[in-house]
């Protein structure tokens, strides 16, 4: 399967702990996006990369959130000092620059903060 | 402000019936509109993508329409199946940003 993959699929953590999620985009896609989705809502944009450069960040991305894409391939999203309000589905999507409007989504990582 | 509104919020239909989901947007200038299907606990999967010049596009039993003048789109599902039970999300690109605007989705439940 050459689609977007995310790891882990589920994560349960205690409040105050740090968590890190990984996203592997489709190999030829140089744009990578992170979204957060809560129950009954559409995905909310967090940040996106073109190759290794982080080009835009949402105001939703507080200081506790950081994302990297060090070699322009996979990306990580880290949440420090998790809070219960961080509980959500974290989605990753990728696209080519030419097809930048056609985003392919991964299966998501479900985070539960207890 | 770029916004996408979807209706209804939820819908329950019987298997075999048709249904239509609505999407209104204020994104300007408009680039394209996509409909995604999202099964529970999964990532969204693209159904159709429509640009300014396209009025109708079909993908199997799914038919999307676009009226760029009134900034409205619809997704029509024909002969619904149990597997159509999912959330359907309307996504509009444009507004001077590469970041698309997502609707909240319509939750569709198909009963046998």
C-alpha cells in the first residue's frame, strides 16, 4: 500500500505527558499537512510543509505543539504537556505541488488524554 | 472570512433510497470544491473534485453538482447502500490560500 500512513493509530496518555506522532506521505508528494479533528467536526488545519520547509502554521498550533519534516519525507507532530482538550483525531495529508488541491489523507492517530 | 456550511447535519435513510447533501460556501476567489467520505475512525477519502467550469461530476453512485454563481454544491447518492453510512465533508479551496476550508460534514446513516 503506497498511501499515506500514520503511526500510531491510537494513543492513550496521561495529562502532562509528551506524545509524538509520525506521518509517512505518498513518496512523490512534497507537500504534507497536519489537521486536528474532534468528534462531529471537520478537520482543522494545523500546519503544512513543502519539502522540509514549514510554510504555514495555524493559530491553533500553540507553543506546546511542534512539527518537523527534517528530510522532506516523513513528518512528526509532537505535543508537549498534553491537556485533556488535546484529545482528538490527528490527520496527516499529502499532495504534490502541481496537484496541491488534491490531498490524500492518512488513517489518522486517535489521541486520548486522561 | 472563508466559510463552508453543510446541511443537513445528520441524515437517516433506508437502504436503496436516494439522498442529497448540501454545501454552501463563501470562499473567494474560488479554486475548486471537493467532497470527501469519511468512515468512522478513518481518514477522509476523496469522492469528487470540481473546478469553476464544471457543473456536474459523477463517481459511481455519487453525483456532485456545482453552481459557482450561487456558491452552492450538492452531493447526490443514488440507491444507497449500508456502506454509504459515513460522514461526508465538503472542502473548498481558494480564498487566496493553499489551505482549504472544511465543512463540518453531514453524518449519513443508512438503515437496512
